């Protein structure tokens, strides 16, 4: 029996048109850990996340705890405790901060709004700007809003696709602080795609590297050597 909040991927293959994009990927995201999925652009990282979320069809096994995800529709995966913050944030720019966060409440079966206060505690700027339209926020504030909206339904596994892309350094640091706090205080399991090595080394417990759709290296973050960086991550 798997740990209830671990993600297990076995023999994952994905095809896009005539292209074979993921090749027999075996990967585990341990319960209670922060795992960083790395690789150069176009190596299959976002594709893998979309397969986990049911946004792309794939062959193989994807399990969250004891639940086989490939049998679940995409809209049901949030309901079992998986939160997803996609690349590009995808907030609703015409809605206010408060309205964007309220959408997270609708995912909850109990429709409880208690988690909203937790989000405002984690990201005080969102409370200050709750009446402002999402499209009027800075890129970093929009990323905080996207993460906050996902946290409203209190996921057990949080998946983030390049959360630091195009964001000012002070907010990158705040996002790192928040992930570490959630992981430490609440045991939140995190899988993130991230290109920034200092951020990855600061927040992650483990790394996984994809190259041309194949898992080519993995280990504790302390084992992410200069040799591996040069071979698989340098551009």
C-alpha cells in the first residue's frame, strides 16, 4: 500500500501527434517531501505534469496514494486532494483577488471559506489587494494569487509549473518561504518544475531530471552535482 500522499508514476508514455514525448518514465514523489522536476526547455516536464492532472492522455500508471489517477477525469483529481498551479498562472484578470480566491472555495465539497483566512495569512498582499482586479496585479502578485487560489481547497499534493518564472526576486523568496512553511508545518507534499537552481536547492528535498522525455537522473537535492548540472541542465 502506498503512502496516502505520495505520487507514483510507472511506465508512463505519452504521444503527441506523431511524436513520442515521454518514454517509460518511472518516478516517485514521496509523501511529505518537496521534489523538483528539472530539465532543459522542451524535455517533457510540463507534459508530465499535464499527464498527472489528466489534461493529456498517457499510457502507464499514475497513482496518488491508493488511487489510480488514469481512471479519473481531470476535474475529479482536485477533489481527491491534488492542487495544480499551471505555467502562466491562468488567473481571471477581470475578477478581483477575492473573487479569484472564491473560485477555490467552489472546489471544496463543504464550500467552507475558513481556508481563505489561511491564504491571507500566507500572502498578506492578497488581503491588502482583495478588491483589486487580478489583471492589475504584478506578475509576482498574480503568481501568489494563483497559488493562494489552489491552497483554498487545502490540497494534500501541490503541483507547480515554474512558479518563479518572470517574477521579481523578493516575491520568489516569499514563495519559497511559503512552500517551506506549508511543508514543515502541514506536511504538504510538493512537486514543482523549476529552472532556477538556487531556488531548487533552497526549497527541494529531492530532484528528478528529464531529458528528451526520459528520466535520466534523480536523488536527494544534495546530490545535484555540478557534473549533473553541466550535463543535463546547462544551456
